[in-house]
């Protein structure tokens, strides 16, 4: 009889009728259940006969009558319900409970009768409600003073009807509060009669609002004031559409409120929090605030320490005594008792923040999910069940919740999913929308590495890194910290082995970074890959983590089929599987459907790459909206039915009679990709031939033409590059502005930036907002050190195309060049938030953090990039550079070793390890061997010559170092590191004048170069 219990509870619990004068002391009549006739204003309704019941129903309603009278003397509700018991399960309706606050409410029972065969059996003649003493409810962390009364109806039988009628008088403990009342038509089955009647006096005018699925009530003026009547016959309660946003739960509700604006609610409650947050003269909290001040001058750190103090030093207990359901306890009182509810903790936190000069205010919210649509409802206090602190720290709004735990850094706080907040201000405030911030990183991600290089049928080495962030990390750490470590280890290994059954996990460790709210678990194990036979004599391995299931949205056709669906937002999860194949990848082919789309309110990404004997698969799901249309839901449901298959690796099944003679091979990526590989190996002639082949195959496409131009520029064949641009312009299907821009780019590379500007400005006169022209014009102005003009060029482009990512990225780099680091970081963070699975955007953000002198943040983004692709040598090289600058040379060298292992075929790999050893000043003979191996592949590389020069400098071979620096600068005269290194060498050789000239020239090119060399332990004399 759960539904009946819920209905009865709605009747007998504190109604949402608030608001008259305070009454802090419970009257004697409030501490007992009264019995008597209804008040004269009540108009009783007759109960119709019981209707035909829905098969399987435990009961059926005959009458639901709800009435309310609102006046200056207080509010009184009257409820009369009659329902018929149909099954043994329905007999549970005979267990009745009343719940009330004796300080503000008086309960009167009018009747409780059993209706049987035309006879009314008065239950109250022999039985009365028994009061259960529960003024304190500490087992539920409550101190509320509420009373409960219970009665078991004796002799109730199947087939009986039970009629129960009560009234409740209420006076709000908050002086000046206005009345509110809400009633819902939410019964089960069909009710013969449901009536809602409301009266109000002229001095208590009320506004009303009905749910969308209810008919309009009849509203009339009376001699005393006003009356509203909704009388429904044979009514089936409206059903909120399955899966719809929470605002659709109000379709069956009728609301009344004496508040005209949200500002009235705000100004009513604000003084209570202002008083509660005012500290006593000798308050010990002032000393606590002084400790926080001494710990840091950063407002963000101070706010976090204050929040931590409230969360960790004051336990949660709901305080509802003496009007405490609305009003907060004083901050000093909460601190003395070391317990408090959301109101008391909020007042305490406000007091601390005031001492710390951090602007803050209380803000009411609805934490039960009913905040959605709050802006469309009548104003009132009853709309809220929780209160937060709205703090402004360093110009940004943070929502601080003293009832949470484990928050160490406010930068990690998400915007709570409450949709709307009402700041409490003396002059009143309107609702404020709580907009979740886009996620830069997943809440949870898994990186699985499989080293199968020993053979397809040999146990592979498997490592897994499982990462959790934010609340998930805090909760996981809390649970693990409360259990014995050996039990956690056993349970974790068993859980992962069940999830990935072919791996025997044998070891796990974990770390928790409270400041970052980051939990990282690392697992290790071994296992024979699970191959299974497929057609054609092949066998297949379905890669773990690559499977993908779309959400299926279902709704009864009787409901509003056009209503939107709610989606959990924000949410973000990612899985990456990285495999080292046997035999360098020969004979193995990766297959699967790639995905990059928004379906069902989620950005779905699945991509894979097989190259250089390795496979990387990423599967990412990230919600991008809090709700979707019914049409979008249909698309997702259809995708769920169709399925998208797996990503799998295939190879010859040697045990099959159908085994083919030729093994599957990686998908041929074409001459363009092969050309870039050849170029990376310094095989420029081969690269040129491959690019030409790609161009001849698709002469109207730009990619191969661009590759040929870039190759010519790298050779300093600027005349040839310009000729190629002119040829491409005649052949390309792209607008002419594309190749006008590319031509200007060649002029810039040739140090003819003024010519480039002239050509671009002429081209822009014909098409003033062309993106390609403006991008290159900004580059030209940047080359000429005219950074203000460069930024104006890009702003001009963004004015015409504000969402263009190329322009946004270039604008970020322009901000970096202008040393406007905050602006640059904000722009790159926005780009990552829009596409957080893009490794190149993460790398850009990492560079921005590094230039903004935020090295830990730079390293964090580099780490994240390598979680997306553990085999990306560019990301490994950059992370090694960051580690070197932080003097973490052992870790930098480990990354360099990985690079050589991954790509021993290219010069840059050997150069990375040479450089790592040289910077650390270790294994210098090995460093020299690495540089020589690299130069063998690329003999005239300025960067490799620079690395060998530094190695020789470290070894004390100054003349050899000078020769290498000279050679590097002959190739790249403006390579700042080589100029600076040569300056150091010249100084050591006694040429102080020449050395100083080189040092000054280097700093002019790159102002940070001296600081970088000093981080390597190399300082000018």
C-alpha cells in the first residue's frame, strides 16, 4: 500500500502552507492529537461508489478532498480520503501515521471509519492515535522536535472502505512570511472524485498556477476574499512522461503563493543569515580565521581552508527546533556544539569568509532534483530544501557546500546540478541560473596498455591506469581509506579480472591527490589474448574498452511523446587501449567503425590508428546538454537497436583449413601519409616523389600541394615554393584566397613579411573577412613584431566567424606572443572544453600554461595528452622538455627512452634521448652516440647539431661544441638556443666580446632562453 502511505503522508505531514506570526513555544494543544468536528469554513464532499479497479490494484480511491483556508490567523488544511481495500496487500493501509511540528502545527482528526455493507464503523470510539516520542532523531542525524502519532486500524478486511479525515493548522515561525500551498492530482488508477478547494481572506491575496495537464479551476471573489475550486470526476491522474526533465513532474500540481516575486523570498530570509553569521566579540572563530590568513594570501586557498574547516570540524545534524527548519543557528553556537545542518554550516562559513574579506552570501537551492523549471513556478520558500554559500573568489563564482566533505581545492568544485539558486540579499535578488562548466577532463578514464610483442599466443604484459576525478575520486578514496588494504587489493584484482577475463591481474597500487581530487590506480598483469575464429581462415581479438552502446529512450504512447528527455549533464568518460603488436604489426589488421557524432545528447567518439606496429583505440562519451528533443531520442534509440560493432584486430588463424596464404595487412594510408613518414626520416627526395604521386592522383585537392610547398620551404627553396603555390591556385578546387594565403606564408618564411602584408591587404580588399587571408596576415604582423596588429587581424576574423577553431587557436597564440597569459590560457581552455579528446588542443594548452609559468598545470595537460595516445612521440618529447625544466631529469630521460623504443627509425627519437642526457649532464658518452645516430639519419639538422653541441659543452669539448653550434647556425641563423649555447662556449674559450654578442642576440630572439639554460645548470658568466 506504498501509494496510499505516500498519499496519507502528504496529507498529514507539514503542509506547504506557511506563514503567519512566529510561535516559538509549542502550545499544549500542539503536543497531542486533537479530535473534533471540522471548522465551519469546510464544505465536506460525498464519496462516490468505488470504481472498477485496475487488475492487480491493492486499493482504489473513491474520494480525495483537499481544502485550505489562508488568513492572517494562520493557515488550515482539511483532507478527506476514502479508499476501498481490494487485496490483502491493501490492508497495510490500516497502519496510519501522523507527523507534525508541535511548535507550529496543531493536528485534529475528524473521523476514521470503516465502511462495510452500508455500515460506518467508528474506529475512534475504541482507539486513538498514540504519540511516539521522537523529539530527537539523532540516529538519522536530526534534531527537529517533531512528533509522530500512530494508529493500527483493527478489524479491517478486504472489501472494506476506509474514510480518514484530518485538519492541520499551521503558523510559520518566520515573521513576515507569506502563505504557500500546493496540491497534486497524483493518485493511482481512476478516482471517482478529486476536489481541491482553496479560500483566502482579502488581507492575504494569493496567486495561483496550475500544472499543464490539469483543467483550469474556477476562481471567484467572496465576501471574505477569494475562492478557488477544482472539482474533478472520474479522473485518472496525469502521468509525467518517462525520462522527461523534472519540470514535467509539476504537470499534476496546483500551487498557491502569497509571494509576488523571488526578491520577496530573498529579502525575507537574508537578515536571518546576516545575524547568524555575525560573530560574538570574543569569538574563537576569529582566531581560526587568523590561522587561515597566516597560511596563505591567496583568496582561493583561504576559501578552501575555510570550507575544509566547516566540512571536517562540524558534523552534520539537522536542527529543526524552535523554528530551525527555516532559520540558521548562529555561527558561534554551531562552532561550540560542533554540529549543524546546512543552514548552520552556511552561517558558519559566511562568518569565516567575512573575516577573510571574501565576498559571500547564502543561496537557497533545491537539491532533490526539482530545481529544473523553478523559474517557471510561483515564488516561495517551500521550493527550497538546501542552502549553499555563493562566494566570489578572484572574480569567479563558486558554490560552497559545508555539508559535503573532502573538498580541498575550490578549483575542483563543479557547479552543483541544482539548476537555480536564490541568493539571499537584504534588498532581494532574483533566481540565478547555475550553469555547469564544460569538462576539460573525464570524470573517469581508463588507459589499458597491452605489450604483445613477444607473440600472439604468448602471455602479453598488461597494465591499466584507472583515473577518477572530482566527487568520484573523493568517494573512492573515502571508501578505500576505511577498509584494510589487503582486502581492497584482493577485491580490486578480482573485480578487474572479472571485467577483463583473459588477464590475470596480480598487482595494484593507487595514489590520491586531495588537492587535485584525483584518484589513480595502476594495475599489472599477464594473459593470453582471447582470439576467436572468424570467416576466411582468420582469427580476431575484440579490443577491450572499444565496445559502445547508445542510450535507448522508451516512453509509453499514452504519455506526452513530444516531451524532451533529461540527460545526465555534465558527464564524461573515456577508455584508451594501446597495443604493441607482434612482428612489428606485419600480418595484423585493425577493423571497426569509427564514430564522431552527437547522439542522444552525448558526443560519441571512437577512433583507432594502426601504425609502426602499434594500435591505439579511443572510446569517449561526453554529454553536451542536459536534455534532448524527442526526435533526438529516437535517433539514439535506433542506433542502440542497430549497434555499432567492435574494434578488432585480425590475423591468420594457423589452425584453420581456410587460412589464407597472404596475411591481413594494415590499411594502406596512401602516398601522402607515406610521404610524411619519409620526410620525418629525412628522406626528402622520396617524400617529394610520394607527395607528387598524391597530387597527381587528386590534383584539385589541397593536401598534397600543401605538402609539396612545405617541403620546399623546409629546403629553403622559396622560389620553388612560390611556383608551386601559383600552380596549385590554378588547379585547386578551393577558393583563390586559400592559395593567396599560402603564397603569403612562403614570403613570411623567406623573411619577406612586408611583401606578404602588401599582397594580403590587396587580396582582403576583395574579400575583407576571409579567414585564410586574415590568419596569414596576423602571422605576417607577428613576424614583424607588430603584435597589436596581429591580434586585430584575428579579432576581425573572429567577428565574422566566432566559432572558427583555427582563428581561436591563432588568437590564443597571439595572446601568448603578447604575454597576455591569462587571456591565452582562457582561450586554450575553451578550445579544450569544446573538444577535450583532441590531443593537439591539450598540447596547446600545456604550452600556454608553461609560458604562463604554471609548470604543474602544463605537465598535467601533457600527461592527459599521453593518456589519449600513449604512443605519441611529440607529446612524449614535450613532456620530457617540461620535466627537464622542472629538473626532474630521471623522468625526462625515461620518456626519451620510450621515444627511442617506439620509433627507432626516425632521427628525432635519437635526438630526444641525446638532448635528455645532455640537459641532465649524465651518460654523456651515450648522449654523443645518440646524437651521432640521429645525425646519420639527418646530417644537416640544426636541432640535432644543437643537441650534439650541448653534449660536447657538457663533456668539456669546447672546440667541438663551437664547431657544432656554428654548423647549426649556418642552417638556422635564428635558432636562439644555438646562439645562447655558442655564447657560453665563446665565454669559456675567452672570447667574452663574441660570447656576449651571441647571448644578447639569443635573448632578443627568445627572452626566456637564459632562464631555460639556467634550469639546466648553465649560466652566463
